[in-house]
C-alpha cells in the first residue's frame, strides 16, 4: 500500500508539473512541487529539470531536514521554503511554486493582491499578500515568508514568483490557477480605472462562507483529474488516474 501511495504521488507531481508548464506558469527549469508522504518524508521535484518533461522516477524523497533519502537527482535549492511551510502548517499536504506571468508582474512591482475585487477569490483564498524579497535558496527567503505562512495559502514573493499550498497537491495547483486568474482581473480593473472593491460588510459575509467551506472540504479526500497529456505519458496508464476532484474545487469554480 505504501508503494502504491508513493506511485500515486509521483504521477500527480508529473501531471501537475505538465499543467504548470502548459499553462505558461513556468519556463525552462523554473518552479518546484512537493507532497508530504508522511510525518518524516517529502516527495519533491529535483533541481534543473523542466516541469513539463518530468518522469515519476525523477522525483526525490527527502527527510524533514532536506536530506535526500531516495532518488538519483539533486534536491531543489528551494527545498527550505517547502520545509518551512510543512513545519508551520501540519494541515498542508502539497506545495506548488511557480512564476505565473501576471501575478509575478504584481510581485515585481511591489504590489499584493489583497483588494477584494472578486467574491470567489475572497472565499477561496481570503487574501494574497506580498512577501518582501529574499534571495532564493537562502534563509532570507524563508525569513520573509515565515510570518505569512500561518495565515495564508497563497503568497506573492517580491521579484520572484508565487507559492501556494493546500490539503493536497491538486488543491495547491488550483490555488496557483486562481492567483494568476485574479491577477489578470486586477490588472484589467487597474487599466480601466474604475476599480470597485467589495465593501466591508460584503467581505465579512464572504469570510463566513469561506470558514464554512473549509470545514466542509476538510472531510473530502482529494482526487486527481486526468488529461490527454497524462494518458500519453510512458509513466502513466488509465488505471493510475482517478476522476476529478470534488466539484467545489475544480478549475471552473476557482476556489
């Protein structure tokens, strides 16, 4: 059973890595993904590999100190960010770091995405803060993220990119989609010059909906969607893929 779970997580990382690449959220060897296997081990993408061309055998297993336990490739230089999130958030089971262009443009402009412009984003993410700049792969970055991680599930990193995390890798990926989708909307409202954010009362009501939603979603086990790209992979077959997630957590709902 442990081997079956490990293979399932490897296939999920391959699939969501391809989706990140196909969506233009990463380029070249950018980005990294990880899954919490248990209390002592993480499954992570290696360094210097395109997230659109990974195989399940490329993944690396590390302990909670970042030491490689299994796998032939080198561990990502940004493993410290993943370790910090898992340490501060026992509820998190999956993490995605990417550079979606519009959201990263906000981060490079010193702008957060905290304006309550779209009700679905308030319900799905609450707010999307901006962490100050820290050199990737160093304590500067983790120090900048640390105060924000306990209270958020999506964070812009100044002059760097975005990190999202959730109860599964699928959840983390969907949040990345939501961040970029919202960034595009926020940019359009800025260009039109007639931004009309929700009022305090409306936002309070949406936060109440968010709390109810999170309580209900916590009891639903995540399942991964299939895609035509996955079906053509030499590492995947139809028996490995499961049906789509709970309808409340689909890309269409943006939650």
